[in-house]
C-alpha cells in the first residue's frame, strides 16, 4: 500500500492497494481512511469485478454515515504512477468537508427536467456556507454515451458550482462500466457529489495538443451514436488515415491518441477522441459530433512539460489533487516511455484518481484531457 499523505486532520487522505484478497485490501484501505473520520470516500478500481465487494467491505468498516462513491476504471493513478489491478481510495475528513450525494438515473432516457429539479433541490437542501469553497464531483457510467446532455444540465442547474468528473471505464474493453453508491452497483446512472470545504480548491485542466492548419468537414455523422461516417464526403476511416499518413489497416488506439480531432467551442479547442474504426469504415468517437462540424487535426506537444508547469504555478504544494486523466493520455505517455517521469509528477503533487473514458469540466464533455481539483493546505509551503 502506498503511504497516505496527511498534512493535518483537515486534509484529504489517499491510499492505493493492489487488488488480491478483497478482505485484506479493504483492511489496508480502512487503516488509512478510518482515522480521518471521512464524510465521503471516493474509490476507483480495476479489475472492475472486484469493486462491488471492496465497497461492501469498506461500508462495514467506515464510520456510520460515511458515504462511499466510486466507479470502475480504465486504470488508476497515484504516487505509484499509472497502475492496473489496483484500487485508489480518497477520504475527505468530516472536520473540513461536508457533502451530499445525488444519483442521476436513467441516463439512456434523458429525464432532463427531473434531473434539473433534483439538482436544485439538492442545492437548497445543502445550504452552502458562503465562507467555504463549494465544488462538485461527477462520476458517470461510461457506457451511457449521454455525458454531453448530463453536463449541460448540471451547468444550467448549478451555474456557479465548479464541477469536475470522469466517465467510468473497464480497462479498454468498452463493454460494461458502472458506478458505486455505498453498496449499490449502478448502471445507466451518474453520481453527483456536492461538496464544501475550508481548504482552498483550484481546478486544473490540461491537454497537450494544438490545432494544425489541417481542417476537415464532417459530412455525415450520427451524434446520438457518436458515429462519424464521412469526412470531406469520403468514408471517415479512409479519409482520416489519408490525412494522418497511415494505411487504413494500421489504424490503432496509439494512432488515434497521437492524431486526435479537435473542435472549437467558444474560442477554445476540445478533443474529440476516436475509440475505434467500425467494420463499415466509420469512426466511433468518445464524444458526440454533428454533421457540418469543422474539425482540426491536433498536433501533440510535450506530454509532461506544460502539465508540470501548470502544477508548479499553484500557490502551494497541494495536499491532494483529485485526478481524472483520459486513458488515451496514459497510452500516449506509456508509448513515449514516460512512465517514470509521470510517476514522479504524481508523487510530488500528491495526485490520486483514475483513467477515464471521458472528462467533464465547465459544462463540457471532452477527451484526451486531464482535469483535476487541487486541495491547498495553508500550512504547506
């Protein structure tokens, strides 16, 4: 188990364990979490089949009233670097954090009005303390493909709340993902946590791409299915392969990670990552795209330099950075041989979280991006 970072009783605690015997794993996590008397515990794990049993064991051992929220992942991240077959748990001490949890169900049916009412009722019931920092954490069933509508609803219902989150994964199987609320295994849902704290909280967002002059027009797409059928009036996979200079038969997750599609929204570019090529020559994306959209080919810049510079510019070393990092960023990092470099960054800046199938921030769903929340302890230099 990795050492838990605690600056004082107000700071979040984190622990990482390698999944083996679930009872032993839970006992190790509880040894770090229980002394903090957490109001809320977040837990992320792969293999995903172990997570429900782990959550049940944690529920037995945590103080009464502690909420447990989590999800299956495409991998974890902590001071040990990127990992698989592990569980990462983060506890938010009740001495400095207060939270409420809302399950947003039936994602496939998009009951937006009901979600809106539930979110507004949650806010009224929560009665935020204006002297404290308020933020939201969102975990989404990554199989739902409804993140765009969900985050737009959150942004409309709670426009003054900074919301960060990630879409649950299942390694790279793209088969079945789920979220956890206490001991319940839930699918086709999202879980929203409204949280306030005495600590200073800073949001972080980073991707390592810039747009090139190579532009493309989406001439046929199915936004609901996130399916890109034609680019420039040509079969999407063939045209994409031609543009990036790779034979269509050699398209792979690594090619997609190196050459993403970018769209401009409000003067800012967002990644529309490619999941895989379809049998009929289309491209299945990890975010929706509309017919008529103008896309730019992304050019990768340094994977870690700008990221570390952003972290160095924080006012102090965080006691924790709650981290949501796209699985495609991880693939690119590992392909570039940067595992030890990113492990050092994760360790120095006390980072913990998981690899996602998509990231949420500021009312947007995006890909190939790192989003996080840095908790700054005034007693740390």
